[in-house]
C-alpha cells in the first residue's frame, strides 16, 4: 500500500538518495518551501507541473526577499528614532 503521508515518491526520488525534508528542515519556512518546490519540480505531476512548481518556488523566494527588506526597514526606522 502507498504511504502518501510518510513517504511520497516526489520527495524521495532525488539521485542522491537524500529525502527533501532532510534539507528543508534546516531553513526557514519560505526558503524551505522554495527548496521543496525546486526539488520536486516535474516529479509530482510530471512535466506538466514543472513550470507551476518553479513559479511556486519563485513566489516563496520573493516573499522571503520582501520579509527581509521589511525587517531591514524596521531596523533602520528603529535606529533613526533612537538617535533623534
């Protein structure tokens, strides 16, 4: 019987033999999801889902960039208000 919860083929199919979660658990949510979608690109639904998976990865990368910019802007504003 297939186990789609604990052992999905599109996350275990990498030639290295490493399971995707072994890598992604070391990243934050956005980066981990970007890696996950890059990892499974074209594996879950075949070639028809490759572009969709890459677009999802790009979305999480963009979200992470915006998050980091927001944190950076907040630090700058805090520094300005402390020094004035």
